[in-house]
């Protein structure tokens, strides 16, 4: 067994500690409160944010407003999002999705999110 050197922790919880999962869940419990137009499903350290609209422009506006609120919440809680794992998906019939007048541009932390189909 090898012990690490002692260090002062000013923020957060050491990864791999016994209490880390419980403390993380307690910490993130208020995340859905920052959303105005969307709902959130939280599962461990994975979060899905979703909303619905019949109009793609309205959907884009609603989601970008909530993504801006997520940025504020993350900053206030000293958390970071892994932008390389952050993607979005449009769900609808093939007919409706093929007739979109534009592809929505969703932005989080000054990054354009990648659209995926599965």
C-alpha cells in the first residue's frame, strides 16, 4: 500500500473517497432548479436535459437559455462540464426531422454542442 502526501482541499471531494458519491449527489441535488424551460434527469454523474417544441427555432432559444443558466450554476458550484462528452439529440419522426428548416446551434461554455443521432 502506498499513501499519497497530505494536501489541503479547498473545494470539492477527493475522487475515489468513500463519501464522494453521496456528497456529489447532495451537491448536485438542486441542479434542476436552475432550469426554466427544460427538465433534467440525474443519474450518478450523468445528466440529461430535455424539452419539447413543435418549432425548431423556439426549441433552440429555450435550450440555449437553459444552457446559459447551467453555465451560471456550474460556475457558482465550482463544477466543470466535460464538453467532449456533451451532445444533443433531436427526437421526432423521420419526416419531421428531415424537414427542419435549420439545424439548431446549441452552445455551452462558448462551445457548439455536437448533434448525434444515437
